[in-house]
């Protein structure tokens, strides 16, 4: 039986050899080489291109419809509404260009598929076309830049609210510490040489303005409808204070003080009732449940948006937006810097 198997295999190889030889001979007899596309091949591929562009654009729109809710919910700050509006118009422009250019690209592939009697026209230069694709993008970019600068100037304009709440966010690898300006609504001086275990922010212990400052970790509270002036410092490397739900971000640069202000418009409790947030939390908690993890509620969060080291992913702080009454009640429970230091020594 083994000999028969070997013989059958040899005969099969011989038969395949003759078959391939016949195929090679038949190719030599053809007037056109089979690897050269024919007009019917080009026509068929052109139709495939036309079908593809419709499927491609439809699929892209479906992705937005199906998964758009996974994006950030509505802005929770006053200036964030302007940021979202500018982003919306940018996306309209991008989508128009995306659909138009792809449709024209694949339409031309179908309309002008290769024919024997068709030859492409070559021209080195056309002033009208050059003007068209220079002026049109320039006008579109001018619109984006002008409105972007307008909103930027409005957002970054100096605050005129003397009663604005002042909070300093101090960044270091890999956490945040917050300082409230206290009763006098003014920050005391800082001195990096005084940084130690009991003075992690390096406050100048000789400056009386520091005495009523309030140091907090893990979470910060801010009242809804009240302007909050943030200033940022960094101990080590460049960090980036990112408030995604408030559409705010500012770099924290060692040796410099940077600033940003915004007015929150939606409390944490109100945002938790938002339909988009509820849907997202439901899906997230379903995944956590499958992993045996405890569910959690939505919270505003401050994160670092710079890759600042190995634990960058874990550098975050919870933000609680609440009524002014609840905010004042929480603030009243916090200890001023001098009181906290005295209590720690005792």
C-alpha cells in the first residue's frame, strides 16, 4: 500500500507538471497578456469604486449615529458652549470636505476608467485651478481662525469679578494638590526651598497671607454659577491641567504660574441625570460587573493631559460642582493652613 501511495503521488506531480505546461503554452498563443487589464476589467473596477464610496460614506455616518453618544456630554461651563459651537462648525466643514473629495475621487475613477481610445490630458499649470484651491481653503481657515481668536480672547480675558473664587492647583508626579485663597481671597507667597512633608506646596511660612489658605487633596468643590479663577504650578515636569467636561486646559510649567478661569453651569448631581451620561455609565458599569468590579457614579474629573511619567494615567482629581450653600458648608469644614499645621504639631 505504501508503494501505491508513493506511485500515485509521483503520477499526480507528473500530471500537474503537464497541466502547467499546457497553461503556459495557451498563454503564449494569446494575443493579449492576461496580466494586462482589459477595458471590461477597468469598467468593472470603476463600478466597484463607485459602490465603495457610497458604502464608505454611509458606514462613516453610521458610526457617528451609532457611537456618537460615547463622546463627552454637553459642556458644564459657560465658555464651553462657545468651544462646542466652534467645534461643531469645524466638524461641518471637515465632513463636507471629506464627503466631497472622496466622492469626486471615486466618481472620477468610475467616469474615466481606462479605454484603448482614451488618453489622459496633461497640463503643467492652470492659474484658475491654482487660485481656486488656494483661495477657498484660505477663506475657510480664515473663518476658523477669526472665530477661534474671538472666543480665545473672550475666554482668556482678565476677570473683572473681584469675588471670584481663587484656587491654585499644584502638580507633581503624580498627583494634584489644591489651595483655596481663604478668607482674604488672596494667595500667600510660595517658596520651593520650604517644601517638606508638612508643606508639600512650598508655602512661605512667614507670609501671613498663607495662614488662611486651605490645602485639600483628592477632590475639590466649586459652586455652580460662580466664576472660579485657577492658577497652576508644577514642582517637577510640565503637566497639563485638563478639565474635559468644562472644555478647559492649561499647562503647568515649572517656575511659572499659568491661569485659567471658567464658570460652572451644571452641578454634579444634575449631570448624573443627563441621558447621555446615564447611558455611558450603564455600559461602563456592565463591563465592570462582568469583571467583578464595583459600579461607580459619574464625577467631573481633573486629569493630566501630558505624558509626564509612568503613573501619568493615574494623575487625576475629582471635581464636585454643587450649590453655593453646599459649597460654603463644605468649605467651613476645611482647616486653614496655619490651623492645620498647629494641629499636626500638637
